[in-house]
C-alpha cells in the first residue's frame, strides 16, 4: 500500500483553488465594507489611547506617599472572589 499518494499536494492545491474561487465570487455588500471601515477606525482610536494613564498613576503615588490612600478590604475581597 502506497500512502504517499493519498491526499497529496495536488489534492490540497485543488481544494485551495476551489476555496479561492468561492471567495472571489462572493457578493460583497456595502455594509460589509462600512463595518470594515468602522473596525479600522476603532482600532486606530484604540492605538492612540496611552497604555498607562500617567495622571492616575501620579495621583495614586502621591496618595500613598502622603498616607491618604485608603484601602477598602471589602472591595478587594469581592474582586478576588469574582463578585
């Protein structure tokens, strides 16, 4: 039994061609493109948001340094327990 010929390269290429033809023939709607543009805009906006909110970090550092930072143990416990 020769297993090298079962589902070989030619078979896969044939499937790939059929798949590409289906994609090329697909009827695109205007809403498909507007959704795509909206997603691109949202991604662009998200990339412009800084990863670190420096203003908040500085405020928390000052509160810790001054001893005015208050810890709410109940809030921490709820967060840990998923509540």
